[in-house]
């Protein structure tokens, strides 16, 4: 028997929202800007008790602009929302992307379209995130696939936001944010300690150039209000000084850099559980990872050879995924949407014959659905 | 040339009032003996927003109509000593009115300068919310038939300590200086005419005469002086991991993974009872998940809890066909009817007030509501479940109830009955 013990006095019933919030605070996020929306309300509630500073905003457009202003002033702000609220934030996420401001948006998916069902989970926003930035520029997106990820991924997302000077989305869904599970909290404290992320600010003697990336793809950061250096930020096409330009070579080079920055700088995180001899690879992300793990365990117990890839870095799509997918003659992609959003992200609209999809809405994908598809050759 | 400028050649059309606003802003800043790097100038989309390169201050150029919200974030995030100046047009003030009112309500330390030329100049001269009645635009060639918003009065009504409307002619730097000296939110609305669209379609129009005719009252609206809104930092807060732990002190009875559905009515403690049951299972060394389902209204209709118990870690917590369904009310039955009808095994515990549905599960009818009352029916049903099954020991559940926040309010007799 495997009991959830260890140090039993720290065994507790916790939901994902609690861990996400605590992890963000420990990692150094200092301001939570909130606007209520189901199923992200628990994160707002926990944040109001735990964050160093909390700002209740009057609407989502204000919320994301306050975040951008706070980020420009040197803070590391976060918010949590769901599609209807996130839709209102899209223009300003583009602004923060262009201004190169670090921030984190926890996107808790619920079933759409539109307001859909606020209390039903979903995995329906991946392709929205793929095309969120006008021009098709990649936005870093990480996805929580387990309760442990609720603890481990926020620091990665925040560090990425700081390192890349970029808004970052941490994707999850209602079933992860709101379902309670037994967990040994002592294990989090002792074996999975969350350290404050590292931030670097410009401190050179030369005049600060807010978009000059001398040592790579990411310009050094300095907050507006600095008493020694002028800081210019702009959402419009601009040169390295932050001055608006129409389409000069310098400005276009700056815009091209944004793509390179995110493509090369986003950490690649995934969980690959390969079984020797397996010809079928199950690929999944987010809330469906739990069902996939149980399906794979059950299949292996029955003697079926099968491998599993759980994607935690969703965007930009890591090249490693393509290499892994190419190794298997058969791929089963499981996800809680009708379109096969991850499948299309990985394979495009001409889905190959080797691909099988397990899809659905309104209910979590079950382990037996995945197992059936793996066996159904 | 002023220290606040990088070049005195502003990028505006000849005759545009924006020239004067920029010059008067510089005069006001100089009069206050501010340093350029003490100032953050926040602009947005519109002709007013292309002035960044002229200023030697910090400059932030954002989205159309959002400079007040963006500037508010900056002002809240900076320590006192920096001054945030927001430039916005009348079109921007229209689209971003909520941001403006909220910044006034909070009293964010901002000076907002509204370039009110009464139309959208950059996009061809369309009317904004500040276009007054009778003013001709490309969309309203006969003159607008609608009244304009009175921004000063709106800001004043929202709590702004200072709002002032001036004609954008000559030296009006005193208004801007006064605004900059305000602790908190200050708004200066400058009336001007766009030479390319406003003057062209309203030839011979005089600003003072227009202001008088359409009710653009000139003057100052003073509000109550209040401390400026600052980001308040809490020094310490308890870790969210400091939750009441559970000691494993009962032997696990359960062998195979078991999914239990508890269905009842909102307000009858269904979710709380399920949480207590989950605590008891944890005290018995089991892995547990607990999911709640209820309408967004929370206080009316069904309330269903799904609890999964297992000796092994639970990766998937969904419950399609439960091993046990415990139903205490008609709401709970209705919400779970589909899966109860789909059960081809397992057991259902049903309150005796309810009609027995068609199902392949064993049905055990019990009196939950009558014995324990609606408020305790769900908890009582779980105590009964523990007594009748080898899932969680009744003693473990009774102890979990006693240790819970509702422990003192649960009638002793139903706890004693569970272990009798």
C-alpha cells in the first residue's frame, strides 16, 4: 500500500489554486491585480490573503493595464482569469509583449464558446493562445498537468517572464484550480522548495537603451522613474531607444527580435515516459494528463507497450516534441476539446494517418477512452 | 531650450492646440522646478501621443484610450516623488472613461491632461463622446445632435480632488501647475480645435463662444482633499500551506478505489460534509480527491460532491459511474439522475422522501432528512455510509466531524448513532 504519508501532520486537502498562489508569492510575484471570474476566483481569494499587495480592478482591461504600469515601474504582477476576461485583455497583452514588460496571467479554462459554462472545465484556449499576438509572434505558455505542477511551474513561468521581459501565460483549468486533493505539504516545503526568482536591472554607466539587446535577444530592463537614466517604452513599432518608427530597418529588426527572443529563450519542460518497444505514444497536456497517466499504467499492467508525453511547455512548440513524435508510428493525442487543438498545433491541419485523437467537451476525458484508442489498432 | 525637451519642434499640424498644451506643460514643470527624470509622461494613440520624442522625461506610449489606466499602474507602482503625467485625447477619454473614473475614485496620483479638440483627429475627424451638440464632423456634417460628456463633472463626481477646464489659448500653465501640485488625481481638460478637421468643418468658430453655447463651463471643480492612493504592502502574511494537517491514526478499510457521489441541495452542507469525509479518509491513510459541482448561484439548486478514495495515488479524479451514490434531496437526485440510471452496479443510498429511480445499482432507502434535518442530512448520510460500508471507519468520520468547524453544532445523538 502507498499511503500519502511521510510526515502525516502535514497531510492536507488542498486545491490547485492554493498552491499556485503560494508558489507565485514565494517566487517573488509581489502584486496581484484581480477581477472576479469563475473558475479563477479561488486564486483571487487566496491572493487577497497572501500577496504583498492586492489591487481589485474595476474590469479586466483596467486590470491588465494596471499590471503593465506596475511592471513598467519594476514590479512583477500577476492576475488570474478565464476566457471571457482574458478576451478583454488580449490587446494589452500585445502591448506588454511589444513594450517587453514581465507579467504572468494564469488562465483557468472553462467551457466555451462565449460565457459557456463557468463551472465546467475545458481545454479550449490553446489555439487562441497560439495566435494571440498580432503577426503570429510566439507567447510563452506553460501548462499545469498535476497538483505538483501547481507548485513547480509558477516559478518557471515567472522566471521566464523576467528573463524574457515578456508576458507569460500559465494555463490550467477548472478541474485543477478547484478540485481538492490530499497532499503531503511537508514534501513541498522540503523536497520542492520554491526560491525567489532572479531579476536583473540595468546598472551601467552609459545611457540606457530600453530595446538594445547587446548580449543576445533580451534587452536589459530598467523601470520607468529611474533617477539616472531616461526610460522610454512604447507599444508601437519602435527603434532601440523606444521611439516610435514607421518601418525603419532598425525598428523592423527590433520587431523580428521579439520572435527570436521567445523562440530561443522559453524553457522546454515536458514529462516523457517512454517504454522500450512501444509503438504508440500518448500525447497530452493539462487536466487530461491525469487520465493519460492512469490509462498508460493500466495498459502496461495488461502488457500493452505504450509511451507517454505530457507537454508542460505548450508555446512556442518545442522542437523536441517533433523529434519525439517522429519516433513513433502511432500517436494518440488526448485533450478536452472537439477540434484536437494540441494535435493541430503539432501536426497542422493535414493530420497524418498515424494520429488518433481522443476528444470531448463537458466532461473530463476518461482513462478508458484513451486506453481504448491506444488498443484500437 | 527647456531641459524637459529634446527638441522644440513639435510634430503637430500648424495651428493645432496640441502645441500649446505641450508648451504649457513644460512651463508648469519648470515652474515647479521638477527634474525631467522625476516625470513619467504617459501618452496613447492619437495625435497627442506622438509627442514622446520631444520630451526628455521618461515616456510611455500605450494603447488608444488606456493611458490613464497604464499611468495609474505606474503611479501606484512608483514611490512618492515621481510624478506621472497622462496625455489623452477626447476620443481616448471616451473609450477609456472607466479608467478615468476609477483613477479619480481611488485618487491615484496622476495629472491627466485631456486634449479635447472634440473629434478623432488622427482617423479623419469622427465624433467622440466629447463632441458637443451642433459641432460638425465628417460623420455628422449637419452637426452632432447629441450632448457631450462633461468630463470635469464626471471626474469631480467620482471623487477627483481637482478638475479644471480651460480654453487652450495663450498661457494656461497655471492650471497645469495647480494640477501637478495636487496630491492625488487631477484633471485638466483643454478645449482646442483641430485645424485639419474641426476648423475646416466649423469655419469661423470661436472656442469661447462654442464653450458658452454648448455648456462647456470653464472653471475649477474642487473636491475633498484625500491622501493619494498608494500600493499598500502587507509586511507578512501566513503561508497558505499552514493548513490544519491530518494525522494518519486509523487503519484503512478500503481495498479497491471507490468513487462516492453525494447529491443534495445547496445550503444543506453537502460540500462541507464531503470535505469532512475526505479528512476522515486521509486520517485512515487513504489518498483522496474531492470535487464540488453546483450552480453559479451557489445558494440555490443542487449541490453535488464527488469523493474518490484510494490506497494508491489518484491521477484522474473524474467520476462517471460511481461505486456509491448518496442522495439526500430532490435537487441532488435530479442532478445525478443520469448517472444513477446508468449505474450497472454499486449501491445507492436514497432519502426515503424520494422516488426510487430506475437503476442497475442496489438501492437502500434511508431516512436522512427526517432523522437529522435538512441541514445535517448530508453529513448524517455519510455517517450512515461509513457505518454500512468498509470504506472509512465511522470512528474516523466522527472524529473528523468533531475536529471540524461545525463539530460543536452537530447533534451528539447522530454522532453516537454512527458508532453504536
